[in-house]
């Protein structure tokens, strides 16, 4: 019998996914993310971080030590930190399985950070990469990674074949972005799935069902009327959104300049020939190289930044008529809210118009219903959602939906 225990991404928390899957032959960990909302209740980055593994476990950010020590492999769905950040606490030599893009992003991050304390070390881990078409066998469990569309390149869902039945794990995914996977995660799974572990970020929320092409259309209508500087705030690793904005800028006759964090990610991913990664010096330029020209001629540029940074805004001092496009999610935890409000204050100081032009990186509720109707799983596990009860009601006429508290076990 296969046992699953849920330690993160549950109880109304988005992110921090941690699912332990075990049978008599192996124990796997599906994602090992950091729950930022829970984290902020006890810690603060840099200034008040955990001093020991015991503190991380004590406040509920990770399973108990015997479980951590029993893991044969940790499989990471994608490189957003709410899905991988706690791999740093795993024991020496722990095996981490992840896509090549995710490895490039995490490896680039680990090389740039200067701290080597508990949450910043990865050199003690053993990384093995995969792509769609790979087959991973651990004990009697076989895992097939399948590319999915998400707001970061190299995101995967998994078909997990066990002696007790087939489990499908979506990771984070959507059906409305630029990327159209060649192989469908749900292809061939009709009436075969014992448990679908599905994210439900947008369930219960007020959502605006826009696509990536909608973002391009709306952004173009704003940028083409702007006579000052265009500032765009995106998630640092959202290459699809960066490419969308490059196309918008090109049509408006503007050059794209990017902050350091964006440039770092582009450098990390540039060796991957399967991705459409912008070319530095041609498609985009580092902000530091053209800062003076941006200040003198802001109407010629689109500045792409991330993480609600006000640094470039303060240095350029955008003229009246400039616009700021928030093209990522609004802040979801206190530290980011403070940074966002600080940025807004500076934008107000310069009279910059503010717009939200975004398309979610997560699947919309009716698309979840469509998938469940198609593959007809025996049961669904609700994860990565603020509203687990709404998730259950959404599918109540189609399938049994399980919601979990920390440490709950489910067997197939």
C-alpha cells in the first residue's frame, strides 16, 4: 500500500508544498517549499533567521527529523522558492531530482548568495536533472515528468506509477500562457488515476481570466500612448512575460533595459537552447549600461524590473506622463507589501500612472473542472489553495475531494 502524508501547501496556505510518498521500497518527497506566510510569523530574512534545523521543524515549516532523514529522493516541480527553498536543510548527499531549467536557476542563485548558513547552502546536495520523456525509478515507484505551462520556465507535473495505483501531481500549472507543452500531463490518464494532487491557487479568489496574449494587447494599448518612461515589474524568472514585454516595446519603438535580477536569470538560462531566452545586448540591455541615456531620453525606453524595486525609479526620476505596469502578482506577504508600498510612494512622488496588467501563473477554476471531467480520477487531493472547502465544493458533483491538515495520511 502506498502512503501519502501532507506537510505543506495545505490548511489554507498557498505554497510551501511538501508531500511525502512512500511504500515498502522507497520514500519520496514531492517538492520541499517554504511557506512564506508561516515563516513571517516567526522569522525575517537576514535579520532574524532560524539558527538551527530544530527551529525550522518546531514552528511547522518542515516535517520531523526522522521523516527528513528517511527521504530517498526529493523531486522538485519548478524553481519558485515556495516549492524548493527548504532543500537546503536536507542531509548531506540528499538526492534532488529536478528539471534542467530549475537546476540552472537554483544553481545560479546559490552561486550569487554570499551567505552559507542553514537556508543558503546547496553544495552538500546531489542534483540529478530530467526533461519530459525521462523516466525516474526509485524502488518500485516510477515517475514520469511532464512539462507544464507556468509563470517560470521548466515547470513540471508528474505521473507517478506505484504498485497501488497511478498518482498525478500537477505542481503549479495553467492552460492560458505562451507555452504549449508537446505532451499533455493528462494525456492517456482517463479512468486510470487513483489520486490527482491538484493545485487550486485561484479557487475562491476574484480572478480575471486573462491570457498572455491579453497581457500583450492591454500593455500595448498603454505603452503606445505613453510619452515618458515605461516601467514594468515582472517576476524575476518569468521569461514568457519578459518576451511579451519585449514584443510590446518593439512595436512601440522602445528599447528594453533590465535590472540586475532579470539579467542574472537570463544569463542562467541562456545555455538552454530549448528556451526562447532574450539575447543580452540585442533584445535587452543591462540598466547599468544605459542608465544615463534612460535618464536623458526616458521616452525611448522600457525599464523591466522585479520585486517592487524602487532603486531604478529613484535614479531615473521619471518625468510626468510615465507609466508603471505591475505585470506580476500583487504582494502576498508582509515584507513584500512594505516594499510595494515604498515603491508606490516613489511613483506618486513623480506622478507616474499605475496599471495592473497581468495574467495568472495558475490554472483557473473552470479549467480544473474540465480536467477532472476528462480524466475522471478516483479522488482529488486539494493543495496550494487558500480555500480548501471551496475546492471541495467546486468538484463535489464530480469526484471525492480530500483536504488535509498537517501530517494527515492518505492511502491508495
